[in-house]
C-alpha cells in the first residue's frame, strides 16, 4: 500500500531561527515545510504551489497577518490557517477566528502541542472536503435544472424529461453548475477551470473542452442539443438558459 503523502506546511514567519526550529519539529513529525519570511513571498508561493496548511505570524515586515488572510480570500486561495503569534489579546484572537482562521496559537508554545493542533485542523479540513463534489459543488447542494434536465449533486445523477436517469461525473456536474449559476455571461476557460477544479489545478484548456464535448454528446443523445451553450472561440463559453432564449422580444 502506498504511503500517505506528507502534508505541506507553509510557515510564514520572519524570525529565521524560530521558523527553522518549527520546520525541524514538523519535519520530524512527518510533514513537509516551506518557509516564507514575507507575506509577498508567501502569496507568490501559493499562486504557484499547493499547501495543506499555513502557519501565519500576525506581525510581518511587509504586511500584518489579518490583511494577508483577506488578500488570500480575494485571490480565491482557501487553505486552512493557524495564526502563530505573540499577540495573546482576546480581541486579536476573536478577529483572527472571525476572518476564517482555523486556530490561534500564542507564543511560546510546545512542539507537541503545535503538531497536535495542525493534525486537528487537517482532520477537520479533510472531513469538510468529504462533502465536495467539486470546488464549486457540494453533495448537500439542491438539484438544479439545466435545459429541462435535472441535475442532482447528492446522487450525482441527471434526470431527463423522458424519465431516464443517467449517472454523471463530478467534473461534469461542476461545469453544469457553474454555467447554470452564471447565465448569459462570457466565461473564460481559465475561470471555469479555477471554479471547478481549483486555482492550483494543473488542467489544460483541451481537457476542459473534452468535458464540454461529453456534456454536449449526452444532451444530444436525449434530443436536447445544447445549441444555447455557445463556444466563444479563443475565450471560453456562454450559456443562455432556454427560458431566456425563448422569451419573446419586447414590442
């Protein structure tokens, strides 16, 4: 049986000695680490690499940790985060948790405690992701209609008006859901990939196009061709719901 991959911990800490000590303890506990001593460097790393969790100092030379968390949200980078700081004020702790941090650990701290807290956050994140069909769809989401067909994320099935029910893949559900939620909008291939697979996904436009072809073929087989799903050459796609396409023009 292949061994479970080691989680990558991004340590955003400007005190070099402390960062190195933390890294040593985490690596001894079976984790991988990456140290960034500036928020800008951490942002650059996260835009190009995946991390399982962030250990984030509150006071850094180029930006405070609260502002960095807000910037991550703006970039649609959602990674479990633990604040690791000397600021033990209750106001600061509450603000960090309200911003979406998963934990708030104050210095000084013991290595075993930090490792235990990291494992606890990673377990919670893993359980939360169990409900994800794709990045933009959860198993608990309600069914939605797409060109007279009903898509059910819970059962991962698509029901047609003739009564036939067909199993459908995760990515197809994610694509249909995103098109459904963004009608009459030109959607770039990059935006669609990031919305369904995630911002760090290594998916090429050609792969996305192949999923679109599979979706078109399924609807065409049921005599519901997706003529209202337009390919915008060189850009992406545009979906116009049937009710909008069939609406009479105003006098």
